[in-house]
C-alpha cells in the first residue's frame, strides 16, 4: 500500500448518495486514478505548460487543455487528490505587492504537504513533513518574491474544503469557476509576520532570483 493512502474516501456515503467523482467521464477518472498519490499529481501538473491567461478553468478543462496556471493547477490537484482518496482542500497564500499563490494541501500521518503549480521553481510541491499549516506556509516564504526582489508573503488562509462547491459542479463544469478564488479572497487569513519583521526584510539576491526563474513563462514581447 502507498504511504500516501489515507482512509477510503466516501466511506460514509450511503448507497443511495452519488459519488461526486462520478461526474468525470470514465476515461477522465482512469487518468486521474493513474496518478495514485500527491507526488504523481505534482508530476502531471509540472509537465503541463504554464499559461498566463486570466482564466479559471475547472479540473475537467485543465485535463483536456493540458495547461494551467497557479489557481487552476491547485484546483485540478484538489480534484485529483479527491479521486485518489484525500479531501479536496485548498490553502491560499496572500502577498503584498504581488499575486496570491494557491496550494492543494493534504495530510499524511498528521503532517501537511502540498501540491502546487507555479511559474517559479521553488513554489511547488511540499512533502508531508510539516506539523502545522503555518509551518507549511512559511516553507514558501524565502522563495516568494516579486519582480523588485522583495519578499512578499504575508498571510495564509484556513483550509477550504472544495466539497462546499459540489452543487456548482466545480470539478467538471465547462463554465469558469471564479466562485472559488472569490471565496478565497473573502475568508480569514492568518498573519505570518509582525510589522517590525516586515521592516527588516531584505531583498533577495540575483542568484536566488535567477534560480527561481528557470523555465519561467512570460508574456510575448517581454
């Protein structure tokens, strides 16, 4: 048995209740189940090209187009985690003078890990070794910066279980799922730094900047 395998998903569903994963077509389910665990899901979204369009595709659309950005990659990963036995949980990282970053999070033996799509090298997968969500969020701090080389990560949200959006068919709808990021923007976020800490922050150096930008997708003309 995989070390990632949690308790069986939907074990508490009654025989008359529909499994939400059944909204995927059989071929889609086979593809998602073939990923098996969080690391398999991470490998798939790493292989997808990163796109910069202002979209909010459902996991079905991401699977079909084989491309995604941070938000779509996290939502896709949450659906894939669900198909493979994990709750579909998201965590929002909020930044100052920068864009937010969204993670699909999972727990193994009481420790948190994350699956993430990013345009930067280090803001992706995390092994399930973090004792708290704050620890997990802080693992992204040193690598989270804007184009002015400023470290920008400031807060993290409570976990969001995407089952709350099952009535919106978030996994398979052909419509864009903006209701998910809109909700992430509204919920409470925990502060990571005190004001005095923020004042002492240094800009990252050129070596770290270049290392994190390897393979970075950019808009045409830049």
